[in-house]
């Protein structure tokens, strides 16, 4: 089990936090992470696209001209695909893009992504994002600048940390998320991951319970 330096909003060291090896020191499975990310992006698609076939386009009930004697190819409807305003052949129809991804696969991919960030020094833990009683975007920006210079930062806040949410929500380069919403895509698409101490403890506690439950099932 390795440790990580705990920082204050001012950037000063205030002890360390332990990084459980089963969460932050596992082998990153790149194909697995790719599969999970693709499935997540696919699930975000609405799938409401639709086109009309020749049977759904209005009009075209009358034969445009007689069958023989005109020298032209025979036609039965002006709503055939080759006509302007006609139907679409093999066009998109409403469908679901969901891909089946077991929970254990999602959890393993997330552990691999977090382990990669931890090994590369792109994982940080701060005591809090903003100190005081009033929200301050300026203070939140300074607190993040004290631990990372990344252009895209994933900040994990506890659900009850209203001060932190209100302080950092207007920072364009910051994506806010709660511990139970943490996912592989957000970890990989952002350069650095910053936990508050409360959010980190909540995430680790949930991870420990999940591992214990899996162990009891196997027994």
C-alpha cells in the first residue's frame, strides 16, 4: 500500500493518505478500458434518428406516366428513392446503442485507470477545496493550481460539500463529479484527478465494501 501527500488549499503538506493497492495499484487492462469507454459513449447516444422509407413519404400514389411508349424507364411512384423527395433506402431508424457491460468489468476498468493516474503522479488529494464559509471561485482556482497545472482536471467532491460545488462549478477546465459517479471515461479524458479528503474516504470505503462482498460470494 503506497501513500500520497495530502495538501491544503494553500498547497502546504498536511500528512499523507494511504492508497489501497487493490484500487490504486493494479495492472491497467487497456483493451478492457477501451471496451468500457466505448460502451459508455454508446449508451449516451439517444438513438432517435429516423428517415422515411418510400412507404412512409406522403404522396406518390399515382403512376407518374404510362408504362410503355414514352421511351423512358418505367416508374410506379414519384416517391421512389431515385426521385427528389422520395424515400430513403436503408436509412437510420430509432434504435438503442446500449452494450452489455457487467459491473465487474466497469469496476476493473476504473481501478486500472485510477492506478495509471496514481503511477504517473496525476492523482492528488486535498483537505478541502475552499476554506471558509462562503463559496469562492477564485479560492478554488488557486487551490487547484497549487496541486496541478493540468489543462483538464477531474475534481471528485463529496455530495455534502456544497461550498466546493458552488466554488468550482464555473471553472471551464474543471469537471465535477461525486465518488459514486466516478467512471473510467472521465478519469481518462481528464489529465489529472483531484479528490477532496471526504470524497476520497467515501470512495475508498465503498471500494473496500465492494471487494469484501465479492470475496464473500466466492466463498
